[in-house]
């Protein structure tokens, strides 16, 4: 059978983009690394926002650094279980993720073999490129949403247009920004994507 034509997707960071990580890991040794499925909590409005994007025909792909594995905060099984919990929280909203990609490697860690650099760790583009190859995605027309500059640096390095890279900010945007688009939440990002989308 012929290979299907590539389609655009929406790439989404996980922690503090889709789920509350700052608020659920404050008591942990390394705050920010959520590898506990029972603590998964969607940020406000995430379910309906993702449903609106899926209704436009966009596959939803999670792209997440999970360096907590390299810091002995959890295992690959914990990452998978936490991703499964995210999927379970999205199901009541009618949302199914196309895939979850994650990178457990970090050179700052101390747990072999994950305490090393890896081409999948953002700001490197490896996860985006793997998703495009495996899911037949058109990176040039895709969108990326994340709460850290490295999320969008990885997207841009993979070939996403800067105008389709959205940084979530809870206050003034860091300067200088190589892209001009910021939004306070995934809800606002979804509205922007919908308004700009030829699929709408």
C-alpha cells in the first residue's frame, strides 16, 4: 500500500503544559520530575482544549524530557505508567493521544545508562524527527506548545516554522525570544491554532 501523505500534528510538552507538575512535586527531592501516576492532574481547560484540536484533525503527540529517570527519581515503567495516567485523564474528554515520546537521558544524572547526552533530549530535535518518521507527520505545517524555551528550540530544529511554536508563559516572556508567539495556557494556544488553522 502507498505511504499516506504526511499530515500536520500538534506537539505538546507534558509537565506544566498538560499536567500540573510544579504543584504536585513540591515535596519531592527534585521538584518538577513527576513519575507518580496517582499525582497526575490536568491543568485547567486542557481536556476541552485538546478535544478542540483533535476535532480539527490534528494528531496530538506528547514530547517530553524525563530526566528524572537519570536522577534515580523513577524508572522507565514509572514514566510509562504516568503517561498512561495522563491518557486516562484525557479519555473522559474524548481525547486520545497519537503517541507519547520521552527521553530519560540527561548528562547531569547519575544513573547508568541514562546519565549521558542523547539526541532525543530537548533542545535536540530527535523526538520530533522520530515522531514525524513513525507517524507520517508534516513537520513544516505542525504546531508545538511548551512551557520552556527548549521545547520550542527542539521543534524549530526539527523544521517547525517559528510562527507555529508557542511558548506558554505565566508572566512576562523571557527576552530575547526567537519567535513572537506566547500564550498563558494551552487553552489560549488551542484557540490560536484553531483560528490560524486551514483545517478549521
